[in-house]
C-alpha cells in the first residue's frame, strides 16, 4: 500500500468571542489538536495529537518548552481560575488539567487528573493515574500518587536528573515534527490570526 507524500493537516485553532489563541512561532501544535480562545503557548512548547486546550471563560497560559502529550485536556473554571502551566513542564498522555497551576519543571504522569485550585510546585511530580483533588498542593521535591493522591516520598536527585530531560527532549521532538511537516506541505496553522489579540 502506498501513502501520499503530501497532505493537508492542521490543528483546529478557534476564537472564543473575539479572543484568538496566541501561539509562539517555534511552538508545535499537532494535527488533531484543538486550541480555543484565551490561550497562550510559549516558545518551543508542544501540544500533541488529540489534545484539547480550551480557554473560554478563563485563560490558559503555557510557558516555554512545556509539553502536553497526546490526548491531554486542559480547561478552566469560570468561577475559580484559569490554568497556568509554567516553563519546562511535562504532562503525560491523556492527563486532565483543570483550573490549576503547574509551576516551572512540574511533572505530571499519564492519565493523571488535577482539579480546581490545585498546584504542582516546581520539581514536584504527580504519578501516572493519580487524582489531585481541589486545592491540594504537591510541594517541590515531592512525589504524590493514588486516587485521591497523597504524599508518597521525596524524589531522589538521580530520579529528577532523569525526569528533567523530558522537557528538552520534547522541545527537540516538536522542532523536528514542525520542520518535517513543512517539508511535506502540511497545512499551516493560521498564524496570521494567532497573536492578533
């Protein structure tokens, strides 16, 4: 079976009211992802296949070199707060990030759920499959796990040395995807509207 060498595949970028997403030129947003409303995505960040980032009643802010892996959902709570994701944050596949804060270098495992007003501090980790309930805080250097999540132990320095490479690896992977899609003639993200405010 042969496959086409060119294709037209772009993410879905939509306004909410008059507010369009603002996406850095060096960010990668995969085909099949949906970015809606008051969303900012920083330089070298990546939003992977089938992610939804919806900033309608509140804002979503994603810093530089952060990665939202395939199937992740990011949303807000109109009565509580938006969602803030800092720099160099890793969010594993199919996570649910809802009206919360992930500080720089936070690490969120696959299929984890973080609810309204919760916070994962810098260099803290929420394990795969964990449920962080509203208002809970994972302190820097801590690993939390379970449903509901609770403190398990401190993260060892050698563990963090391994975890901390993920953000840079994804930034590089996003760059390669972006360049290869351009080579194949993939549909361009409508950047003329992005950043128009």
